[in-house]
């Protein structure tokens, strides 16, 4: 009924496999390494793909292929497009009046003084438009650092490193908030605590339960009304007695959240897959 496509069976995927067995749902496992995407010889018996590829770029090719043949994929290409490029995510949040971190993009080092002025001086944060796990983020404390980091990025091989996505640095209380949304439902809400300015669990952030207050719930409900249905990790900063949505993430890792909160996110994922199949 459901095919789970993976590159590596991490603990997250093993939780999903366990949930499928518990719920008596047929879940077929397919390694991306074994795939040949040949449109002339396409045969597929399952009703839905759960795409859990680690690589965004490989995952997108797989999703696009199966959606071409009207096979439902979670997450969809629409969701992936919204989440994978941080600049596109930020533009979506601005367009839909979701409070977010001040940001801009520029393309030439001669603009750094103007950029720092627009974002109200240092520190700033420079991010690659594509990336996860808090990798290749740089906190820019002064002009010399900004100039040096830009020079390094200009000489990296991938052309997207010449797109300088820059945000205001947000002072936060040694934590951020990760909210898991599946379909139309807020499934979990946790703090990711760290004394480092990057709070990702991949960088050592520790999970603690966070209770949604009314303001945060309203932001989430507003988001749910605007985003295409899928599986999301929403990153939120606490800021001046309010909240700023920082990023939307797809192919969400949830094992630590599930362990700490007791919320069975893998069950929710399987049930969401079934819902999408039944609504066909």
C-alpha cells in the first residue's frame, strides 16, 4: 500500500516501520540506491510514496518522477520547493503575514555595508539557501568577518554559494522551538536548548517539552491554513515577548522528539499517509 523510499534506515525510519507493523499497514521498503527512474518501463503497484531520502536533490528527482505518473508522494514537490530554499521560505512567510526574521539576499561583496545598514548593524547571520542540520551557518560580528566569509563563499564550487542569504541575528534565550505539523494537525512542540547560538539537535541541542501558548498556536494555525499539506518541522524564535518563524523543514527528523515527549510521531505519519490514500 505504501512504499518508503530511503537512503539510510535511520532510527526515524525504523520508528515508521514499527508503526506500520503495529497498525497492520503494508509498508514496502525501497532503497534509492536500487532505483532506476525509467519512464518507458514504469510499473508501480503501491498507492503512495513516503520519500525519506537524506539528499534533497535526489529526493526531488524521485518525487518529480512519481508525481509525473500521478503517484502521491509525501512530501510533495510543492512542499519540498517551499521548504528546501530558505529564501523562498522567507518570501512565503512575508507574503502570508507570518512573523519572521528580517532577511535579504544580495549577490556582490560591494553591498555588505548597505546590507548591514538595512539589517540594523551587526551581528548578522549568513546562511546557504540550501542546507540542513545547521551546517555552513556563519554568525557575522563585524565588517571584516563579513568581507572574509563572502570571499570564501565566492570561491566555493556550487553556484548557490554566490547567493548571499543574510538575516538579522536574533538574541534568544539559549533555545529555539521546533513544532511538528502533519497535515492539518499540530503534533508536537519542543524546545531545543543549547548554549551555542545554533540550537539544532544535530549540533548538540537538547530536547525539552514546550507548551503552546495562544499566540504560538495562532501562528501555527495561520501557517496550516497557508501551507500545502505535508509533514513539517517549524523552527521558531522567541523574540521581544513574541515569536518569529525562522524556517520550514521537510523530511523531518523526529526520533529525539518522540523519545522525550512520548508523542508517537511515526504513528501520525502513517495515519497521514492513509488519509491521503483514502482521499484519493
